C-alpha cells in the first residue's frame, strides 16, 4: 500500500474499511492511507495539514524537485572547474538552498545573510535592512545569491549592489520564484525556477508570520497576515 505524503496526491475516491480506517484512491488508482492531519480542498488536493488559509497549489512538490535538479545541472556545467559560494538569503531561501546545494555536483561553500523588508506583512516595504551579515570574505569568489522569491526587485537590487561592492570575481542570482507583474526594477536573473502569478504565496520556505515554511509545495494564501 502506498504511503506517500500529501503534496502531489489528488483524491478521486474515499472509503472506510471494516476496521474504520479511511483510505483514499488517487487519480492513478493507487490506494493511500488517509493522512488525518491533511485536508482535501475543492480540487481534491490533500494539503499538508488542516488550515483554512491554504489556497490552491501554485507549484507542486514534484515540479519543484524536478526544476531544482535542472538548476543544479545548469550551475554544475556553468561553474565547472570553480567552487561557487552560495549565499542564502534568510529565512525564506533556506529550504531551497538545502535542495539546490545537493543538486550541484561541485565543491562549494555556503554562507547566510538575513535582510528585512517585509516584517510580518505580506507586502514589501521597500526599505531594506541587513539583520545578519556574511561571515565569508567575497573578494575574488564566484558568488551565487540564492533567493526564494523576487517580488518588487527592490531588495534584490540593494543586495546586488551591496555584494558587488565586496569585489567578488562574479556575482549571479538564482531565484526559485519570480512573481509576475510586481517588478519595480530591471534585474537580470541568470537562474530562475518558476514565474508565478502575483497572488501572495506560501510554502517551501515562504511564510506568513513565520508559519507554513514547512509545506513541501507552494500555494496561495487566503488568510490575513
């Protein structure tokens, strides 16, 4: 019997056996033990846990895994013979960084930087503040800035200028998501996972008030911050 976690499961049937155990049948005809913590939305999608603020899925778990492998292959080819330094923008990019680093088949280093432009809101204020700076000197390093999502682009513009002033040998950006239609700056992004609609989203590291980062997929947020 399959025991896949919720995330890519679409329920097409639900039955209760003689022992009172509820089991779901997915759209491939596979029977699953129902995950009690999840909730089936109107499309038949089983969310990771029961929360009314979780809206429609924007990018599924399998699609994220597949795209990160592709990005890892691309970076591996582009940086052959070099050891890239991945800079993770906390907190949202920590999940993406962990999976991306393991998809890159090169020696590499990681460092972490925390900035604030959202606070607890769902909209960027445009005012960027460095909360945690880097530990590693960037001089002469091949740097890849790893972002979870590019929204207005204001935070990214600030970070690129700040990091470029530290004289790396090269500086590129790898963003898992780019929200369409919200850009206020023109930023060239070498590596992009997905372009997504302008709705506010959460999951896979993205949060609302520090919640929902542990969702293995990305979905719309239907609540209030």
